[in-house]
C-alpha cells in the first residue's frame, strides 16, 4: 500500500527518475554477478587450481582449439 501511495502522489518526472535509478542499480547488479560467473572468472579459478596442483595442465593443442 505504501508504494502505491507514493507512486500515485509523484509526478511523471519523478517516476521517470526513480525508474532510471532502478534500472541503473539493476544493471549494476547484473554486472556484479556476471563478473563472478563469467568466463574470465572461470579462467582465474582454473589458474588458481592449476597453481595449487589440483589439476593437470591442458595440452596446448586443446587450448588453441578452444579459442
């Protein structure tokens, strides 16, 4: 109820500003999570495992074909 009352009492410009801010925060959240879930993060995790000796290094031929 409170949100509906606030939206009814605001003007079109204020609603547009609030919508823009909400979209900006949503996009920032997506960027934040994609940083941790994206391919660069996977490469960094694989490099850490490799340096810790948990997995064997991939052959150069396999890496070249993956690119």
